[in-house]
C-alpha cells in the first residue's frame, strides 16, 4: 500500500517533467497543459492519493463508475467523462461533469441539451473525432464536423470548447503524430470559421503511451491512466 502510494506521487512528478520537456521541445514553454488522471478501474484511495499530489482533474469512461467516485471523493476535484456516452445515461452525469470529451452525434448533443436545460446549467463539451479511421473506436468522422457544430450551435445549454481524439493503437509514433497533427489542423480550420458559441480552446489528445507526441503536436489536455496509477487489471 505505502509503496503504491509513493509510486503515484513519483509517477505524477515524472509526468509533469515529461510534459515540461515536451513543451520546451516544441517551443511552447509558456503554454499550460491540463492533466486528466484517468481513474477507471482504480479505487477511491488511489484517486485521493493523486488528489493529494496536485491532481485536480479525473477522467472516467463509465457513467456508473464516475457517479460512484463522485459520491465517495469529497475533495474538490473535477470529473471528466472521456468514454462513449449512451444517451440514456446522460441524466446521471449532467450535474457532475466539468467536461464531456466524447460527444460524437447530434442525438447525444440533443439529449445533453435537454438534460442540461432541466438541470439549469450550461455544459462544456468536446467533439470527439475519429481521425485515425480505426473502426473499433467511437468518434465522429471529421468530414461531418462542421455539420455537427452547426447543429450543436443552436443548443443554448451546450458550450463547445474544443476537440478530442484517441491516437491509433500502434507502436509507430510517426503514424500517431500524423493523426494528432490532423486533429490540430481541423481545430485551426474550425477556429478560422469563427462560429458563434463554438470555442476552440481545448485539444484533448494524448494518453500514457503518446502524450509527449500529442503535446509536440499542440495538445493542451492529456488523459493519463496507466502512467499514473499503474497497469489496469
Ligand atoms: C483509458 C483511457 C485513457 C487512458 O489510457 P492510458 O493508456 O491508461 O493512459 C485515455 N483516454 C480514454 C478515452 C480512455 O478510455
């Protein structure tokens, strides 16, 4: 137990160093990167340990797990929904999440709008794009992103804050880099359109195995699980 806790502290320190180095390498030393610690399958005591070591953002990919930890962790932390979200589960998280990273359809956005309106809040979201084209993944086809944005744009209780993607599952870091570069390009193209109510602030890309490449390509939110908490069972 003591050892795991110490390694969480060390892991977090290492990650901040690696982030600083990646920022410096890419001439972005003044930029800020948000670390979302991905706590799926990780017990609440480990989440608390990370929170005691400066982590304020946590990511979950399952609604039920997010809700359970939300109730247990009394500390003032932010919860991010990073995984595929079914429309029938939106109601459970609408008042709990800081940011939903995984909006990839108008139907899902419409449900978020309805629930957010009932809850009397404005919910921040990212649009998840499937840039790599791997068919195992969720995320909208980049070709329909403008169309998607123009629909979501009419929803008063949703604020689009940026884009998210998952890098391809490959050891080839140059292939990964091209995917991240493509998302950054789409991000800039959308920014240039200056669409009302669409704010391109966050680029959520990079996980334990590829966050440095992602930062070199412009990411400002990285979602890191294994490199903080160790490998999942
Ligand atoms: C699990 C997960 C992560 C973190 O993955 P690691 O490789 O453990 O860092 C990041 N993003 C999403 C969407 C995930 O589901």
